[in-house]
C-alpha cells in the first residue's frame, strides 16, 4: 500500500511539475519542440545553410501538429501495451 502511494505521488509530481516550471529557454513559445530551436541555432552558425529536403506534409497549424504527434504516441503506446499483454497472457496460459 505504501509503495503504491509513493508511486502515485511520484507520477503526479512528474506530470504536474512541468506545467508550473518552464524547463526550456525559449520563452516566446515555451512548449515548442527542439526542431525550431535546432533550426535557429544552425542558421546562427551558418548563414548560407540550405536544408537537404523539405517535409512531405506540413500541418496547417501547430495545434494540428500537436494532435498528430499525440495520436502517434497513443498508437505506439497501444501497440506496446497490446504486445506486453499478449506475451504476459501467453506466458500465463502456457
């Protein structure tokens, strides 16, 4: 019981702490990804840098981009959960 309570508290702290503390240095867009920061740093270092290729699909807004990223993460978690459950059930049933 004590172990479960500690795990719940740790999960809550890990989940809530980033909402109140800005870990990134980019204050204009605090939840932007590292892609934008990397692009900015590369152009600072080399002014004549040209990307090797362009994206196949460019989402119309950052909200859609976040949605697609979240869906991708959810599908990956679902596949991993299914495989772990399948293997656990296979082990238990023989």
